């Protein structure tokens, strides 16, 4: 399920997670994201998602997003977009990348609050020990996404 504002993707989640994300976005924005129109631009994110799942892994690299969150969350989400395809980073790595090395748990919370899954690749974040950690879309999906991107070899089960 997706929602967009003007030419940017503001929300993207797996279908069963939409009710929770919908409620969070209503609370944060005061508007109903169901009424936001899916973005249809030259960088059509729907087409680009299809391309990604069909094997064009770079298709999502520059899809514009407009996330609603705190400055800290924005810093985390921007850092997530900097994790290269085929690679993973730990929560501690992300905390260091944003200049807040002691904020590992807060990074985990911001990662879990990511409103634009897959495009903002929260699935690329793993534990410091190399384990999968958590994923709002379920660990089977996280495992699949990492395998699809060629990063699963970096992850302990």
C-alpha cells in the first residue's frame, strides 16, 4: 500500500501493516493518507517498485520520498538510504553515521518507524552480531529482500 504527496512517496508498507501506519500518519499529519494520491511522475514509484522486484535492484535508488518524522528520525532514514545495495549495516553503524554513536536503541526505534519500507531500506539494518534483528514486514520478508539484493551472505541466521 502506498501514498504520495505531490511527486514524493510519503508512505509505503506491506498490506497487512497499513492500518498501523495509516493511524500513525493521521496522528502525525492531521490528514488522511488514504486521500493522498499515489505519485505518478517521470520517476513513477509504482513502476520502479515493479522493476526492483523484477531484478532491477537500482530502480529505487533515487525515488523521492517525503517522510513525516522528527529531525532524528529523518537523519536515520537518510542514513538508511546511504547503505549500498548488497550491503548491510548494524544499528550501531547507523548511529555512528549520523554522529550519535550512543543512540543505538533510538536508531532502532527510528528504523522501526520508517514509513517508506523498501525505498528507505530499513531491511538492510542488522544486529551488531550479524543477526537479522527485527523487521516490521516480518523476518521472512527481510531475509528475502536481503537475498534479492545479494546481501544475505553478510547475515547470520
